[in-house]
């Protein structure tokens, strides 16, 4: 049950959250579940990192929050991407891809 | 960015809502987690347990969320403030002392700044105040009056000034609804009103025609005169009023805040303005110096350019009229400076003094904070060990300091308001532009600045020291306190020594001023003030000082007012009940009137290179008796010296010494101008009387001439100036009798049109002349007193801390055989070391800066032995007194208790 815990650096977590929300507004629980699923259960985001990250992103203006009803009719706080958030996502995605490609190159040749 | 701010604000102001939202959000996640586990087959209770495990510490998460929301700084600041308030409440004594100390320092500085700003810095309420200058022959650091002809020439020749005008100080009598009243009635040229941009309340100011020779008789009156003497008559314009017995049409009323010329003082508010209409004399004589010239510089012209032009003009005047204007030199001074110049050095000194007091206050508060931080050493050491950064450690202390400054500010504002109210209670004309002084917005800003400075000085430094100390050392050995020399204690000691030094400086200043006042009060006046009253009398048709005329029609000379009115009045006065002796004198000591004339000695060549000049007054018989001034040789003027007896004159010792060195003046004759002035007959010297202080106690007596009041020909210039404008009476009474009612009734009977005024005793006149010295002494003394009090508090605080810090050490010493008196001596010596260092610094500073205060002293050398020894003794005594209580506490330490305590 305890899946392999890989510690995500803070910046990467932000990127994943933004990407997840790009598909549509969601609450914290759903975001963590989704990341868990889509990463083939490799990445398990802890509440201790998720919520501070969400609040931080909200403060930066990249996501905005509102309260709504969840699937099972409970009160939940939904986050959605803002316009500047979308721009930020594009930027960070680009940088990540560049970084990943460079690292892969080094690992292959060196 | 905006969302950031909004979120922060929301977090700050709607904390509860935000907190419960956070709760809900996390609980939702928790519930979902549980549900997921339940659905995968885990029993609910077990599911909850596991979920809780996975969740971790929700408080920590909340804390991190809060951090992420960025409110942490403000929240902890609020926490610090609450904590600081609680700490301050717990030690009310300390808080009270600190706040009071700061309040006094801040309040005094704010008040001083307000006064300086309003009097020295704020421009005068005229059209172009920075371009207004006053012009005249230099006289010391100021200017003296000059003639109308010089004004005319400057006006015609100048190219650096747009407008030129002149004014002449004068007094007169106005007939109002309650009878005749004296009023100041300066003469002004119409250009003066133009220059100042003065706007009348009603009507208008003078036209150019009204300023010409022989122009219409008009006047502009002040608002207060209009209200008081004419009942705010709505038809005042073009109504005719009687000024000096002459009918004049009122063409305008000036508003209350128009006070030109300010040199006429507070009375200008109730006065009126007359147009200067050049008389024959004014247009021909360059020697009649009654006028002050004003000019408005053209825009862009500098003062230096103006001064250069004036030198050139003076040169041209000399070429035009070589005999009369041989040594004319003209100078321009910005008008505002002429008003405030004399007080500027005084204010500067006061600013310095008050600044010193603030420094001492800050030092005290800093010391107190340091002392308290000693108590909290452990707490800070623990915090530092737990990882608190330097800034985080400094915060509580700085917040405390800021709070103390804040309270001090609020209280200080009250102190400042009170001080300014006191300033308004001073006699009018003590400070120029006193009416303008009030609390304004600039004051609030300055207050804030001062408060910031005090906070930084009194809290920052101790906070810095505290946060720098090594936590390990503190945690290990703090409470043992065996003679540890920490930087803290040295700083405290240095601060106290500094306080002592600053106090020494203030005390030296006070001592010097006290000595000066003492000297001034004991100056040999040359007369006796006991039971002598003076008052002025002005005829309803007073001539005024500036409108002098000479008539050559000696045959039909009108009878002198001296004979007609003053002589019978004097007789009645001498017979009035309670009056021992009465006399007339046109200008008794401290009257403020100072007439001068030049003269020649008959039989001696007219030496024009050496102008003989003297003060001149007219007196009646009995004057020397009233004033108890000794007659050195010959006789004094008597009642038998009338217009038909030989013309005589009396001189004082200074004149005899100056102009008759080694010769006997008695029997010599003086020529007071002959036909030019209308004093055709020469006067024979019949007596020398003792010198009297005439204008102020700090000035030596001037050479003086006294002529009999009935021997001033009514056709001469001197008649108008000496007899027909204003005269003084001096009355010696038998007991403490009020003379005013009796005098008024005498005049009502014999001369109802005369206005009597300025009743005061000679003692009051003397006191008034010493007033500014007394004020200076009071202020400096007050500051010094405050400083000494603070030194006592500071010294006591430091030594008390020292003693409690070294209790254990004292206990050990006592146990090992030291005597209690030895311990007492130890603490006392420590205290006196601080005082000694401070004294040395203070005295040395005082010695170096001594020459700066020479201007305020009278017959006291800046290095005055009495003052310096007094200060040293006082501060040593104060130091010993402050050290006594802690010292006694030290010697009473019980060794057993001290050793057991930790």
C-alpha cells in the first residue's frame, strides 16, 4: 500500500497541479487522486505539500478558488486555472521539457 | 499582484472566516480519503485511523498554508505588540519613567520647533516676502534710521528695486468714543502699502497724491481701533476723526493681521497709519534721521547686486551734498531678518539645549531597555539556540521601544500644546511674530520624525546588543554573575556617563546665565526705584516725532505747553495726598525713548571730524530728588529755571569725562544748533549729576544733557520732539500708593485733552528690561533640571542592575570577610566613576564651546570659576545620592541567601 514515495521538488508540484487544472476545475482531493492515477500510481502527493502549494498558487494569482458542491454533495473548495495561470503553465512546461531533454542527453552520452 | 494583496488583506481582516475555510477544506480531503478506504473494503474505524496517520499533523499543514498565504509577518507582529504591551503593563514603574522621559524630550523639541518654524522660517504674510529689504546706515548688526532726502535719492536712482518706500515710527493721540487715547501712528509712504500687497478690510490705502507735500489730511486705521474706539461704525469711511488734534478723513481700515511696521510692536494692532507728506525740513535737511527705508527687489536681482548699487548711490549722494553726507554708507538687509535677527541666536541656543535633553531622554530609555534585557537574557538565549534569526530576536525589543516612543509621542504632543499655550501667555513683544505661533500640520510630521529618531536611538542599539550576545555563554553562566564584563554593562555605563556629560553642559549654561542675571539685577542703576511710579502724558494735538518744524518767528512764539500745562500740573501733583515729590522728565530710564542731538562747545573750534553727540532730555525741578541721583558738582535743574531766566543745562559724569577731560565744565556754554534748530541761545552748564542707566542695564550710561523743560523754545525743533509729543512724569510716593487715579483727576481738571498712559513703577520697568535674561535663565534652568532628574534615574537604574547582577559576588565577598562598608564603598566608587568620566567630557566640551555664548553674558567670563565648581560639586552630589540606595542594598546582602540563590 505505501507506494514508492518520490519527493517532488516544489516547483514540479506546482507544474503538475497547473497541468491537472488545465483540464478543468477541481478540488484538492481530486487533484491528488488524478496525479496519482495518471502517473501510474508512482506519484503520491501528500496533503502536507499539496495544500500549501495550492494556497501559494492562489496567492500568486495563477489559480482561483471558489466553494461548490462535490460529486457526493459535500462542500468542497474548487480551484481553476486563471489566464495568467495558463500562461505560467505554458512557460513552466516548456522549461521542464528543455530541462528533461538536457538531463537525458547528459545521462546518455556521459 | 492585486490578488496577492487582496488575499493578504482578507487573511488579516477576516481571519476567522479564513481559518474555518481551511478547516473545511482539509476535513473534506480527510473524509474523501476515508471514503476511498471504506470503498476498498476497509472497516470505517480502521479507515479513519489509517487516514489520520496518512494525514499527518493537520496543524502543521495549516501553519504552512498560512505561511503560504503570506500573513505570517503581520500576525507575528501583532503578537509581538500584544506581548510587549503585557510586559510594559507588568512593570508600571519602568513604563511610566520611560514614557514620561520621552514625552518631556519630544514635547520640548516639538514646541521649540514650532516656535522656530513660525518665527524664523515661515515667510511674512506679504506679497513678495523674500524680496523685501530694509535699507539704512549700518548700526552694529542692524540698521539705523536716515533722512527723507536719502530715501528720495535712493528711490530716484535705484535700478535694482521695483518699489521703494519709507516709514517713520511715531505715536499720537486719537479721539475715540471714550476720550483721547494714545496710539501708535507711524507715517508711511503710499508705496509701502503697494509693496506689501496689503489688502484693506474696508476702503483703500493711500494714493500717490496723498503722499505729496501739502496733500489731503487722511488716515488708514486698524481693525481693532475701528472696533474699540469707533464701535465698528459701518460709516467709518470718509468719517473725520481727530488725530493729534487735527481732523483727518478715514480712507481705509486694515485687517487685524496686518501688523506693519512690526517694530512698533503689539500696539500696532490698535494703531493707525498716516501718509508721509514731506515738510520743508524734510526736503532740505539730510541730518534729520527719522525714517526707515524699505524696498522690493526686482525679480531675479540678488541681495549682493542691490548692496553694490546702494554703495554706488551713497557715493553719488556724497557727491551731491558733500557737507551733509560725508560718511554716509547704506546697507540692505532682508526685512524678515531685521525682525527676527536679534532672537535667532537665542533660539538656536535653545534648540541645541532642547536637543540635548532629547538625547539624554533617549539614552535613559535605551539604558532602561538594556537593563530589562539583562533580566530576559535566558529567554533570548533559548530563542537564539532554537534558531531564531538576529532580526527575529531584535523584534520584541524594538516593538517595546516603538510602543514607548508612541506613548511618549502622544503625551509629548500634550506637553508641546501646553508649552505653546504658555508662550502665548508671555508679555506681548517678548518674541517677534508671537501671534503667528500655533500647532500646524508640519508639526505633526516633525513629531513623527522625532519619534522615529527616538525609537531608533533608544531601542535599536540595545536590541542590537542583545541579539548579538552568544547564547551558549549566557545559558551556561548567566545567573552566576561572577564579575562578568559584558558589553551590555559597558554600554550602560557609557550611556550614563554621556548623560552626565550632557547635563554638565546644560548646567554650565544655566550657571553662566544665572550669574549674568545676578549681575544685571545688581547693576548700579544710578537711581533708586523705591516707590517711584512713571507715566506718560500726550497732548491731544501732539506733534509727533517725525514732523519737526522750525519757526523763525521768535516774536510771536506761542507759549510753551510746559509753562501752560505741565507746570501747573506738577504743582498739583506735588500737593496730592501720598506724593512725596514729583517731576517731569521726557525720557526717564527704561522709557524706551532715546533722543540724541549733536552740540558744540562755545569758545572751542567746531571740530567737524569729531561730532559731539549726547542724549538729550528736558526735566523739571525735583528730578534728581525723585530719582535719588546724586549731584556731583554744582546744582541740578530747578523750578526757578524758567523761560525768562538764564538758560542753563546739566550734564552727567560720562559727558563731563568724554568732552571735558581734565577741565571744569561748569560755566562753559553749549550751542545746540543756533538758528538751524531754533535753539538760538547757548546754554550754560551749571551742574554735573551722577550717571544713570538709560536704555538697558547691560549698556553703559550714555553722555546726557538735561535742559529745563521750560527753556525749550516753542519755535525750535526740540520743542516738538521733546515737549509737544510725549513727556513722562516720575512720582515718588510716601507709601505704597496707587497714583493713577489721582493723576488722572488732576489732568481731567487742568488738561482734559491729554492722554495718560503707561503707568508703571520703576521697579517694573527695570524688571521688564531684564526680562529676556530671566526668561533665558528659566528655560535653560528647566532643561538642566530635567536633565539632572534623568541622570538620577539613569544612574540609579544602572547601579541597581549592577548590584542585582553581582549579588552572588557580594555574598561571597561578605562571607570571606569583606565589611559591609567596604561593599558600600565599592558600589559608590563605581557610580562615581561613571559620573567622573561624564563630568570630564562635559566640562571639556563646555570649555571649548564657551566662546559661543559670550553674547548672552554680562560681565561674566565664559570660564567662570563659580559656575564650573558649582556644576562639579552638584553632579558629584547627585551621583552619590543616586548611588546610595543600590549601594546600601548591596551592603545588606545576606551571604547565605545570596549563595544559595541562583
